[in-house]
């Protein structure tokens, strides 16, 4: 699982939690490796091919267009109050040093637990790049500058789905803000809303965007609320008690 707490958005610099303990945001306790919780990793959930196909189509009667996440790399830029933002899929040879540096920021490491040499980050990212496409690691590029790291993942195909009533095509977000200068001034909230909108715009079969910040990280929960997510329920995950945050397609223009 992984962090995603937006505490960085509300003036509290707590780094970045991949599940939803933003200090930077990493979509909750799901995107990060759970080697410390019995090996329950986002990327280690093996499902029968028939079930994967069923989730991929939404009803199992028509072939899937594109991949499990509808080709994140083709979504293109979007305008935000902070500038032009673009999700760019990670390339190990180009981005490893940068993402490793972010993961070694103490505020980020406290939630993502991926501090260490480049091999640690490479293993985490490489498992996603070498998988079936249910999780896509991306750089968040703002006005041509890489400044954040995202994981866009199929929450319905993730271990998180064991802990809440998942729907086909539920899509999760994990986020970390790389620069201390971008924390505590609302950038995380802006990007959470922008990425959730990108998901809903480019994944027509997805009705909800999901995140699961640590319930104790009230700044992160607040950032999600400010980004148009609603609090759904408390969820006991292997490494934390989380607030399940939901951005509904039906409410996207209301919240």
C-alpha cells in the first residue's frame, strides 16, 4: 500500500505519504510496498486472467480499449491555477536519480519508506513498469519542471480492494511533492484535483477516484476534501487506519 497525505498543503510539512499521507501525497496505504506487512504489495496481488479481463472491461462482454489504465502517457497536459500540468510516465534511465532524491527526503521517507540507494527506488518503480499495467508511476511536470511523483493505479485490482466495496475501474492516486517549496501552499490540493479530473476525463469507465490517507493525518484529509474528495469511511489497512476518500464522477462539478 502507499501513502498520500496532503499535509503539505495545509502548512504542515510532513513530507509525502504514499497512500494518502501527503505532506506530499501518495495515495494512501496502498501504492507503497507492504513488505513489512506480510508482503501484501500493490504489485503482488495475483488474480486469475479471467478476473483481470472482467475488471478491465467493466462487465466482461467487450474487449478492453488500450491498457488497464487507458494509456496514462497519452493524456496530455492540463491547465491548473498553478500552471500547465502534465503526467509523464517514469523512465528509469531518465528519472531514477531524481525520484531517489525525493524518496530520501526525511519528510517523504517517513511515509513512503523507500529511503536508500537508487536500487531501492529502482526496485519499487521497476516492479510497476514490469507488471501488467495496473499501476503506472509518473512524474508530475508543472510548467515544464518535474516537481512531483504520482502513482496512478487500479484500486479495484489492488490489495486495497480487500478492505472496501470496490467497483470495477476504481482508480487510486498516490502523490509526493518533491520540493519543500511546493509544500504547505496548496499545490498538492491543486494537483490532486487536476489528476482526479484527468482520470475521470480519460477513463470513462471509472466512476470514482480513490485515496486512503492515514486517519491521523488531518492536514492530508483536509487537502483531499479541498480537492473535491469526500470522506467515505474509516478503513483498517495492514499498516494504518485510513480515511477512505472518494472523488465521485457524479459530484465532480459540485465539490
